[in-house]
């Protein structure tokens, strides 16, 4: 007979984040199960008790600040934080407009025993990992007032259990490629490189230079340049230019507009500048409109 499907606790939390809030860790601890929490908080702060497992936090709107193991982590809109939860976490949400934050927190029990998350949390951009679209689509499904939300939560945990080992293996491979005498140093530079990648994906309205990027992630420009190239096979500037070119072309196609109309939204001074940069990056001219039939 097939084994029973593991239990998943699902919660929805709204309003102010306060001490003693029933987050994913609390739901997991209470039922000794995996947990998924969909939240819409205006502001506040709280501490989450330690629970054995891996916490995956996705912010769909706003910004959330975490403190884990004595270090601070800021999760911007469209970013994912993966962290062992055996030390707990502190969360702070500050007032930013009137909409508040919208997010999804999942606690997968036992995942830290299976994966090599030995050197701390990892921050990823939503477009930088298969986890991003998965969490984004799940958050959209859970916003729907109707629907089998418990089943949606169970599917998410099952998919995470399949994808997390792949993310971990990629992280370990990147650490092996980065130069450094100590494993802890290599993993730290990989974290910085992935944080830099997330920053580039979140900043597409202008070209980000190396000094801006290094300041944003708290690394020296030279070390960041070297580790980024080792991790992603390209310089940050080239990677970011290709990303903005691709996104601009997709946006022009989606809206049915000439590239000149949207080029400045991605930091290009008109169609000529865009076309020149595109040809230099990809080796051929861009095509953003289908030919007439």
C-alpha cells in the first residue's frame, strides 16, 4: 500500500505582526508537521521559536527584515530566503505605504538533515531559481478566497522537497568553483554572489555598476566580480545587460509596442541604443514584432 501523505499545517495571518504570532514554526511545532503560512502584515515585530527544519520565506509585496543567528537579512519584494530554523528567527516589518507586506512562509521538517545548508541562509531572486515561480504561483493561488488551500499547501511542500536538493547541489557546486582556502569563505562568497544576482534582477531600470552592486551586498568589488564570474559564468555587468535586454524585448512583445517605447524603462536611451547593445550581447539584431502574414 502507498504510504500516507505527510500532514501539512496551513495558516493565514493578517494585520499586525506581534510577539507570539502563530507562524509556520509555531504551526509546525504544534502539529509536528510541515507548515505553510500565507501572511498579509501591516507592521510589527516578533520572534519565531526554533524548530528543526528548513524555512523558505517568499515576499510577494513589500519588504521584511529578519535576524537569524545574529545576522540581518532583508528580503525585498520578489525574493526568497532559505534558512535552517534550528536557531529560530526574528522578523520586523516596517510601515511602508498602506498596503503592507504579502508573503508566504514554509517550514519543511527534516530538510536540514538531507541538504548541505551548513553555512547559513541563502537569499535568491524570484527569477534566479525554480523555487521562485513555484512560490509566486502558490502565493497567487492562496490569495484566491476559494479553492482547496490545504491541498495547495501540500503540493507546495511536496514540490519543495523535490527542488531543494537541486538548489543545494547547485549551491555546493558554486562553492567548489569559488577560490578560497576555507570552505566557510567560499560559501560566504557564494551567498554574496547570489545576493548580487537577486539585486540585479530586482534593479532593471538602469545599469548597475560594480561599486553599486558591491555596496548593496556588502562585498569588495574585486572579490564580488571574481565570485560572480565563477558562479554564473559572466561578469555582473554583462549578466545584467543581457537580463535587461531580454526583459525589455519581452515587455515590448507583451504590450505590442515598438522597443523605443519601453527601452528607457530598462535603462536604454531609445531603440538605437537598445539594438546596438542587443547585437553586441547576443550577436544578432533583436526582433520584437512578428512579421506580417
